[in-house]
C-alpha cells in the first residue's frame, strides 16, 4: 500500500477509454459492491492516520445486509439492512438508527445511473496489478479541471469488486488510500449475522434522528453560482443533537445539502451562529477530506468533502441568504 503523500506509480496513461467503456467499468464496480457476497478486512490511511475495519456484505434477491466493525480505537459497529443504518457504540451503550444511503463509501463509491463522470474526468486503463491476492484491472481517473481530485482504482477482474482506491492530489500524490488487506468474494450469504445484531439493543440508548426533506430555497437560501460539475442530490433538515428535529421548542435543526459530480460528494451544513460553539473560522484536512467552517451573517456554514480546498471555498462563497 502506498504511503499517503507518496506519488502514485505508473500514473502515465496506458489506454484511453471511451465513454461507453467508462460506463461499463464503473457500472460493474457499482454492481459488484451491491450484489456480491463478500467478507474481508479493509484499511483506510491518510493524513498520518490509519484505521481498519472488518466488513461482511450479503445480498439475497433485492435485500442487502452489511456489517462493518471497526478494529481500531473505540469499538463501533455499523449495521445495514437496505437503507436502514444502525451505528452502535458498545462502550457507550448508544445506538444511532437512521434511514440513509451508504453507497458512497468503500467499496461502493459510485452513484448508479450517473453518466456525467466522463464530462469531468478522463479515464485510462493501466497495467493490471494484484491486491489482497486478487488479479485486478487498474483505472486512472484524471480530473479535467481543478475542482476535483483524481483517483486510481483497482477492481477485481473476476467480479468487478473494488479492491483499492487511491485519492490523488494535483501532483498525483496519494492523499488517501482505501484497500482490502484480505477479502473473500462469493461467500455464503448470512443475513442473520446482521439482523440478529440489529435486534440486540436492550440496555442501549437508541437515538432516531428525524430527517425532514426540504430544499435550500424553501429554507431561504440559494447558491448564487453553481459549482462546475456538481448538482444537488439531497437536502434535509437534521437535529443538532441527534434528537427529533423541530419536536422541541427552541430547537433549530441543521440544514444539510449534498452535492455530487457522480464520483465525489460535498456536504453543506447551515446552522444558526452560536458564539459559544463557533469561536473562529476553521479549515482542516484529514486524508483527502477537507473541512471549511466560517460565519455567514447570523449563520454558521460548514462545507465538507473529498475535494480541493478551492472547491469548498466556491461552495461557501456562492451561498446567499434570501430571507
């Protein structure tokens, strides 16, 4: 595995891909992440940090089941049945239950049916490689503008499952790597491994945030200028404290708008300014994830995404209060 900050090997393109080939490759990667049965250990490294987790993914018909167990630091389990996601912290005896899409994290990185990737990225097929004992096709995904990072992807030749993904900076340096250290593809599905764990919440404080679908415009906001390549895919109001948004007097929910270019995502959070909590502007970087926080009149804006810092500034600068 490359150390983040090192330069990727073989970044020169081997074979330029047509849009049809790109769609076929990325569709195969997406379908493998959602329809294959697999178990393994993956490692995420970047920004001087390394974290590993054990993943089990099962599919029976249209039903998906997944369990991700952190192997480092505080114990945490993420359990998923379709779009019901349960995050459990055994040490704290707390469980967070949400209805959301998890198909934007390794090894599922792409949105189904989004054909815009070739508008903003060039894709090249490179020399084959091996990851975790599996023969892999290698793709170099090169951005066409400075608003997004590049990627190098290793996909299992036999199944299409994504085995490794590097996020590349503007000089092709590796900012973050997600990769299987071991994985078995084609295991027998064991949905009860997930469902039984989801039912064992006795003695836990269960938090069920209420998310309310909305739009920036309905909440009195707009993006004065769209950021090239990104379009809004979701907008919700969520509680500040994980409770029931809007259910308690005086509780103002956070507005979250999510934008995507088909490959990466940017989240914009807007909440009332609180001088106690919001003491100063902040720009932080962990691996490939940039975070920008700043005041916007009576509001506090946080922009987060695996994109260059200039892209976050474009989002923050384009926000406009309408009422």
